[in-house]
C-alpha cells in the first residue's frame, strides 16, 4: 500500500491549537484505490507535555465488487490524550485515542443507507532519535487498535501497526517523513488476517499564530 498525507498544526495561544491531516491511500501500489480521509481536531495543553484533543474525521473507503467500485462513507468523532517526554534529545510520545465509528454498510453489492457503529480504542508509542548533527531523525513506533465493546468476541482485536523510518527537518516549521509500516488487520466477515506492507510519505507543517507579549 502507498499512503500520502499532509499534517499541520496551528498554535492559537499558550493553551489552544488546531491540528488536522488529509490522506490518500492506495493498494497494489497505485493500481487500486483504498481510502482517502480528512481529520481535524482542537488541542488543549494541560501542561507542556500533556495535550487533550477532540476532533472529527470523514473517511471514504473503496470496496471493489464484481461489477463496480463502491465508496463507503465513515463518520468518526474522536478524543485523545497525548504525553511527550525528552531524554538526552530522544523524544518519546504516547497517545491514547478513542473513536466512535459510524461505517456505511454494503448489501447485495450496493451501498445501503445503514451504518454500523463501532467504538474503538488505540494506543500508540513512538520514539524519535536525532541522527547526529544532521537534519534527520530516526523514527520507530507501534500502535495497537481494539474494540472494547467486543471483549469476548473474535473482533476485539482490530489491527496492529509497527513503523520505522526517517524524519527530515526542511526548516523549523516543515518536516518530511518517509516510513515503512507493517499492518496486521483482522477482517471478521472473511475470518482472515491481512498482512499489509505500507510505504508512508508525509509532509508535516507547524504554524505559530500566537506571539507572546513582551513584558
């Protein structure tokens, strides 16, 4: 799979910021569509290292039938708490996110007006290590996703994503990221576990719209 994304954050004041991303995802390199999404949130900093976020996302996911390509909609409110820490220039990030997923269903190879609800929890850990005095960082992390409402069911486990790659600091406000992601995803309807290889390319931009007053 190939994932391309644009991420940005805008700091409004000492406590509040806005953040969002837009992504395009394909499968079989670029032979098939997989997904595109828009996600946005409002961030509130409790402390320098702890941030709370609430947001909303809209997804379009491709499903290929015997006769057509269907684009299923998904509406996803989400909430998150993130914690960052530094140790000898090594950056550690932990993130716990909850999602309320409303996913459009398909019946008889046609889009229906019905939506399946699924509550999902995801935990991510990531480490970022500067590579000497260069503009590059090494990045590695893991994220696991589960459906708490199905604790005793086969669909409790949703997927696991392990990633590794590099971050290039173009300037103080812009970064480019190149990562390899290994995904194991459970599909309950087909009773199969997908083993997916993803090349992820991101452009990350940070904007500070807030200037401290001089005392």
